[in-house]
């Protein structure tokens, strides 16, 4: 989608994901499991007003394997910035201006939906039906965007009468306002690059990629829960059902113990890994690698970036003085038994400045400054 592409050009180094939702749905529990932190969780209807801020490691089994082969002294994972926001105002009350401004700063919005029953944990107005909560949250976000666009529409329409160069932007804003007025999130409609550009400084919430985390009971059917929510959210959004309780317990284990536990429960890498990886995909980012005895590391760059731009993530000198890069897919390196083995087998190729980095590339940059 055009809007997304435009946003990403202005994306900072690390993507920011905001966890939001009604009170007592498990936002902070999920935040803790993702960030490996210990923010305060409590079963009460009155929530704190300050967001928790943390960093989530992007789980990456390929990086783990490569680091073992290289006998790397250090393994550095890609990260996401996480914000655990205070509970959204009760449905119908609208959302607070301060709350909304925090959401606007995010690159993707992850709604937490409560689907577990627990008498000890009071339910907010959203109850324990994740479908209703998803619908309510979408209404709130769409309404918040509508208010901003509606105001801008009137202003820019007046400006366009004296300054015809503003006419295309005025038309784009008017079209978006009409879509929002229907109750449709902006990402559910098609926009051209120039239309999306006209929206950009309004930072619409409903154009941001959406992730929906259904917090289910430990023994609930994850697939059914996810499908019910998928049916009411915009196409292309990511829906993951998980038990925050299980993920919280898992976060306290070593990575081997955790892998064993998920294996036993049939949960693969764990639902949180899915959430973080989905966030990467949905933000149009990719991971590339540098591997070696000193350090094996995952780096993040936008999809479509050429090799010098990717090299610049490692160090600005590497971008300025970029000559060429040795390139090989990390899977190939793992199969060959490491970088040196891959090189001996002639599996590593040389690429120049025009080369567009692919997901999973490992790079060794040649540069001179
Ligand atoms: N039974 C059960 N309890 C949970 C689950 N997830 C969270 N809780 C409990 O629900 C209470 C609220 O969890 P939090 O993670 O603080 O919820 P929150 O959405 O951050 O709440 P506020 O920030 O207050 O809006 C805590 O007592 C948690 O232990 C779950 O999956 N199952
Ligand atoms: Mg909380």
C-alpha cells in the first residue's frame, strides 16, 4: 500500500510498536513477556497513565545457528521498541487526546483483546468477547482520524481556493474524510502515493499496520479465536491468539527450556515470536546479517534498500566508502557449515552498489574511506 511505503521512508532506525486496548486485558503481561521486563501488572480497573517503554528482541533461529557455527563471542538480535499504553477510555467515552498522540508516534499498532475469564480480574466494558473489543477499538480509531481529517478538510479547502497547487492535497483529504465518515479505516481503502503523502503529517492511526493479539485462556482453541477476529478487522492485518499467562511463564525460562515447553504444547516458536516477526513483515522491514567469530548480528533495513544503504546501518563509513559486498544467504552459510566453508565452496558472490539486499542475506562489506 502506498501509505505504508511513504511512512517507511521516514521510519527511524528501530520500529515502534504500541500495545493498546481496554483495561485488564493483559497488555502489561504481554509487554513483560515480549520485553523480558517486569512492569507492574495488577487486576484493577484504574490504570496508570504513563506508558511502559521497552525493547523486544526479534527471535531468530537462523542467527542462533550461524552464531554456533562461527563460534561467535556475541549474538546481537534485531529489536523493536515497545510501548505499553495505559488502557483506552471506555467504549463510547472516546479516546483521550494524550493517549491518541502517543499512538500517532507508533509505526504499528498492536491491540490486545481479552478472551480469558477470571473472576479475580474485573472486566472492562469490552467484556471478554474479543470480536466486540476489536470492533469497538476500530470505531474509536476511525473516529479519532475522522475528527482530525474533518478539520483539515475545511482548512485546506479554503487554502486551495487561493492556492490551486493545494487542490490535489485538498481532494485527497476530502476523499479520506469521506471514507472515515463511513466508518472505514483508511488502510481498508486504496490510496496512491501522492494521496498518502497528503495524509502524512496527520499521522492517521487507521493507516498504520494493525496487529491483533487475542489473549485466550490457557486451554482455548487459538485458531478459532484468531479466525473470529480476522473476520472483523481490515484485510492484511495480523491476528495472533496466545495465552499471556503461558507466554509470561515461558519468558522466565532459558531458551532451551522454552523451546521444550512450546514443543510439548505444540506452539512452535511461541506466539510472541510470531507477533514480533509479523510486525517486521507488516512494517516492510527485512533482516540481513553479519556473521563471524567476534559477533553474529541481525540488522534491519527497509525492503528495497540497496547494499550501501544496508551497509550504512552497520556504520556510516561503510556506506560512504562502499566498494562492493560479499553476499550469501544465511541458509546457504548454515548448510555449508559457516562463512569460511561457504567461501571455500565458492558460494559467496560479489555485489556492487546497485544490489538490492534480500531478506536473509549475510554481508561482508568492502569499503575504503
Ligand atoms: N487468567 C488470566 N489472567 C491474566 C491473563 N493475562 C493477564 N492476566 C491477569 O490480569 C490482570 C491484568 O493484567 P495486565 O497485564 O496488568 O493487564 P493490562 O491490560 O495491562 O491492564 P491495565 O494496564 O490496568 O489496563 C493481572 O492480574 C494479570 O495477571 C491471562 O491470560 N489469564
Ligand atoms: Mg497495564
